[in-house]
């Protein structure tokens, strides 16, 4: 086994008499492990969503869900980084609208019109609403001038 381990090393290391593999070459020093754990916790604390940000995002999601569901017989769900809590501070909110296949194209345009009317409502500063016709219909809007709200998929139920 020792010969096999040495044969996998670069030739400059395998011929060095000062290099030796201990009984557990992959073992990490407990002090180094503790330092790595501490640094990992610091990074996670720094990048994890703040409670205020999470609450604001949920408020926006609830607002858009109720707005769309009040007008259309659909279901609206968040997907992507927000429910996974992996979003960045300036990340967008992705929503998926489930509808009947027959109303997909019309629904995308109607939701766009609905959001454009909301530009006049001061509750959430909805502005710059755009309908982007693509293979998957896409609506984009800046909400609160920080977050963009995207409905990236309009899926079908039968």
C-alpha cells in the first residue's frame, strides 16, 4: 500500500527522503479543522438572508400572489433562490404561475397589464413592467427599486 501511495505522488515528492506519509495522510489537524469551521460560520452569517429581507420578500410574494389570484384562476408559487434561501441581497424573486394550457399566452399578457396598472399603487413601487415573449413567457418588473420580480415559467395543468 505504501508503494502504491508513493507511486501516485509526483516524482519530485516520491523521491524526497524528507517526505513521509503518516498512518492517516488525509487526517486534518483538529486546530485547522476548528479554524475552517469558524471561518465557514462567519461566511454563512455574512451571506445568509437577513430576517428583514426575508420578511420583505415574503410580503412581496404574498402581494403578487393575491393580486394575480384575485383576477385569474391560477396558482402562483415562488421557486428558485428565495424558497431555498440562497438569494443574494439584490437577487430577484422568481414566481411560477400554473394555468390551463389554453390560456398561457393570454395569461402572460393579462398579468403584464395587471402589473402595469399596479405602477399607480403606492403599496409596492411596481415599475418598469415588461412582457418578454420567449419559449417560456417571462414578465419582469422592478419592485421597490431593489428587487425584480420575474414570472419565468407559465406551466400547464390539464
